[in-house]
C-alpha cells in the first residue's frame, strides 16, 4: 500500500518540479483540467395548426345542398376536414391522415377533390344496423336520448369503411389569386330513395403542416374533441380545442404563421447575460446577429463568439421546415449556460432565441443537469430592418431579400404581436413573445427546444 502511494506521490512531484543550476527544486503551479460535459440541443420547428374553421351551420338534408367555407393557405400546407355522416353511430366523411397537399410548386390545388375523401368509422361507438334499419336504432341521432350515450366499440381504431364516397357527397376546391383565398364546397349526393339518407352535419377544417391533424387512421381518436363531431355532429369541442388560449390570452395550439427556421448557432457562456444580444439595446457592431436575423447566415456570429473568452459556439448549415429540427452538440464547463439563435425566415429580421440568461446546464454542485425546464424561448426583432407583412415582404429571404429601409427602432426587442396575413387570423398577441409550443402562457407556437446530456 505504501509503495503504491509513494509511487503516485513521486509521479506527481516529477510533474511539478524542475531543477535550476544550483539544484534547487522549484514547484510549478499546474491548473487542473476542467471536466466538460457534452450536451445535445434540439430546436424543432413545430409549426402545425395554422388555421381552423367550422364548416356549415346546419345539416345537409337534400340532394345538391352544400357546405361552403373559405380559408387562406401558403405553400407547404395541407388541408384536412371532416363532417359526420348523420344517422350513424360514429361514421364521418374525412380526408386521409396526411390531408390534401394544397400547393404543387406555385400551383394551388383546385377542382374535384372527392377522391381524397373517404367514409371512416371513428371507432368510438358500437355500430348499430343504421344503414338498413335506422328506425330501430337507439344511439343514432335523432333517436338517441342524449349525446355520447352509445356503448363503446370493441375496435377503437379509426378505419376506412371502404364505402364509395360519391354515394354520399362530392367535394371541390377553388382558388382566388386576387384575394388569395381557397374555397371548399361539399355537396350532398342523391340518397333520396335510400332507407338512410345520410345527412351531412357541420364539420371542421384545419390547415396544417404535419400529419394526423384531426385524427390518425389506424389509431384511436385523439383527446381533442373529435369524438363529439363523429358521434353527435358537433364541431364545437374540437374547434375550441384548436382555439384554446393560455393564461395571457395567446394561442395554446394554433401556430402564428408558416416559416422555415434558418441554419443557426448554439453557444455556451459564463454568467447570466448573453454575449450576443441585450434586450432593449442595439446589436453590437460586427457580431453577425444582423446577418443571421436578416439573411439566415450564422457564420459571422459563429466566428465572433468563438474568439471571445469563455465562450464556445457551434453552428449548422441546414434549415428546418415544419416538422424538422436544428440539432447541435456542444461542450460546456460547470457554471456555463446555453443559448442559441435561428432566423424566422418569413420575416425581415426576426430571430428565435432563449432569454438573455440562457439555459442552466449544471446544478449548484457542478454536476450536469439531467432534466431541463426550457420555457423561455422568444421571438425577437433585431431592430435592423423595417418589418413587412410576415411571408409577403420583398425584403425577406424567401421573397427576394431586397434591400429595404432601416428600422426606426434599432433595439433588439421581443415581438409582442404578429399580424397573421398568411392565414387571415389577424393580430396575434403574445405579450412575452413566447415561441415554445404548449407553453401554458400560450404564444406563437413555433418551436420545441430540448436539451440532453450526451456524455
């Protein structure tokens, strides 16, 4: 045991000493190496539910009667809609889980879209013999004594009934290039001579970017209020689910607009003040934030941060469309905090970042956190360029990136309201500029940010 300890002491002593000309030992001070931890940060573009509308005011009962609704939708979006097949237990007319792609390049989807619509069984209520013996049914409207009163289906999956949609309805899309509105028309087919006329109830329409916006074929119904539509023909519950607001009155689920997130930069720093920007102050000269916020270019910011003391930055080169993510791996020393920046490309000079303090990565004892509370991600205006309507400005990267006037307010500040011209929702207010989806305050619902320890 002594030999082992002595060997260790001798080895340490040799590493800390050197000899002078008169053989005096001088002990040199050695700074211990700081143990760093690698973290992975993922910034997911979760823009999804972009517009929601109710379809119709009452059931379609006669041949040729129709529901009609107008809506806006930009490139990259899909349409899903559903209406109940009244006089059934839980059948409905709807699109596939993915929805209908509304644009092919610059060409909007128009014409007869009946082939995209199917008759589905919601799997929420046991089917009676309503097609051939409707008068004897107990749990179909208007025979049922109360809504949601039938026994549960043994097969809880949403499934295609395989029935010919043209026996029930036809559906059409048109587009007005001047107003930029689509129009959906649902027309009742001739079922006058049949035992069950199959009325078409009011329904729900949603413009979205990711699959399964209303339901998922092959899976049970979501807990989003769709069951009330499928069983009772009322779109109220699912409409309220989409339009619910948080504690500040901002949306919980509806995304404010459609955009790509630019290639970004992630960085770690000491202290609780970001070295990249200060809320309420102009951006620092030549730190690259202007180029990142206006053009989606992280390179100057990356280089700027990496020459600073106690700051490490990483970058990526691929943008993220809705459903995609920016991912970074970065090393950090105990006490350092994490931050990031990525451009909201549908703007002139807006970017998404955490607050100035950044995300805490370590516990007080210096150990790496394993769980992170990340709810302070915001949309910022960099104050470098005047703001044009989101998604429609010629000074925005995806629309020419032309030179426009300087912003009259050159300070970095949170975007507290956004005029959603893209989807016609009007002014969306988010007092804090919240971008984190499902934040209980509500917000713009643009990103989900997560952090995990790699080693």
